[in-house]
C-alpha cells in the first residue's frame, strides 16, 4: 500500500514548523485528533463536563471498539488508562507474589517497570531474574524456555525498547509462555501505532500502551489489554466506584470486564481523541505504516553510520523506527540542542532509563531519533548533515 505522504503531512500541522524526529517521545498529532479533543473541551464549556460525556457516550464507547480492533481483541478486554506506565502497573500490581516466586524479564526492561518489579520483589521475597539476550542483541527465547519452571509466576517483556531500534520476538515468547501456562505481560508503549499488533497471534496475556507516541493520540492517554479468562483472577491494586460496586451488606463487587482496571475520573476529551487516533492509524493502515518507517529508519542509520566520529548503537535482528547514536566528544544534550537550533526534534536517553541494557555496554547517554510515516527523506538528510557538522 502506497501512502499519500503529502496528504498525511497536510493533516499534520506541525510538519510545517519542525522536522519532528522525536516520535518515540510524542508524535505530532493529526488534525482530526486535535479537532476531536478541542471540540469536546468546547462542548464541556458550553453545557458542562458530565453533560458532555453523557451526550457523547457513543464516542467514548467507540474508543473501546477501535482500540480492540487495533490489537485484535474484544472491547470488554480493554481498559482506557491515563498512560502506559499506569496501565502496566495496574496489571502487574494485581498479581500476588510470595517468597520463592520468580519473575522473568529481559535486558530491554524500562526503568519504571524495573522499579515496580524491584519494589514488589523487596516486599514479597519474590526473585527477579533477567533472561539474557542472544547473539543479535534481542531477547533469547531459548534461554527463556530453559529458565521456565513451576515457580515462574510472570514474564515481563518490552516489545520495542525506548533506547534502541530493537523489536523483540514477542510471538515466539508468547508461544513459550502459553505452553508453560505462565502469564505474559507485554509493554507495547513504543510499538502500538508503529507496527501491526495482534494479541492472539502474539500470545500475550496483558498488554500496556500509550496514546502519545506512534499512535499519535493525546498526551495523558493510554490503554491496557487483559485476556478475558484472566480478568476475574486479577483484582486491581486499588478500586473505586467505577471499578467496583458497593453492596448493601458493606462488601463490594468488582466489575467483570477489563474496566475494573480503570478509575471513575478520566480525561474524557483525551479518551475521545484516543479513539480518533486509533481510527486514524487503522485508516492509514498499520501494515503500511510499518512498511514505511522501517526503510526511513534504515536510511537514517546508514547516513549516521557513514559519519566519522558517530556510533550507531541499535542492535537486533528486526529494527524499527527508533535510531540511537552518539557523537564523539559531544554530550548528547549538545547534539540535541544543535539539532533543535535547526528545527529538528530528537531526544536524549540516559542509562538510568535502561540499565540492564546500557550499563553492560558502557553507555551513559544516547541521542534518540525516531521516525514516523509523515517524515521525509529530506528531513532525515538534514539531520545527518547537521550531525556531520558536529564531528
């Protein structure tokens, strides 16, 4: 499928202002998403927040439908939550661990996830064990299979790490965990909207995602998928009158669907916008998006790799939209500032965000450039030219 890049850029007002290569941080939202959020906020101002939500209940319900369609599941298995980290937390903290239990994770694990893992392990006596990478730098599925036993209560994996272009082999992981009967929690923060996701094909039991990154939705939005037959086995770490109902006898009854992981107060305009973003991604075609971003990122890697004094640090069998690099004798923030002066947006990743990966490689910080389908070859070449001037 050939994308109409000119039209897609015209629907992305920010493209006239910057070469936005910080899509792994937050993408430029398309006009339909912006319009949906602003329109709902205006409606709240006109008739009231509760009233606007009631009036547009259908739009809110549509968000669950379209998110379910985006990842190949049913709306009852979707919870809309304020960000990917909180979505991940709501699933993880619902598990009950005990001394002797084992939690397996990978070297791509993200700082926020690791801190939660460590906190729970400290509290409960469970052990966290890191599955090694294979020779290509990706999660070693064979090693995972050898490490699984009856004491493993959860496998946590980041699909696309924040600090590299790697795409982990999640479907192979899912086959192994499903065969062993071990729950599999997938962090899809950087993959939703970038590449096709089908939770049935992947075999994950839970998946957390954000709106603001490759999905091009509003900030302050995210969602959680929980497999239907697992939902009622997991009581969220906190409940309110949306997630549960106060009974006459003083007890409470937790709702039976994935919305037990939500809370009552929510960013309603953002939730509407998140649904529009999911519609927009599916209208563009997630397969087509994936086919577009990979060669764009490959072009950028090749251009940077050809510069003396520049080291590209991505590794893995399958590489996606994130490109990470360093410039000799230049702080990452200096490179970021120099690019910003040329109206090119990138970000900086520090080792504290991904210590299991970056510390063993002796990497303290990286420049992270991340492409999306609305980026152009000319924008990538401008970045390479600017970096060349810093070497």
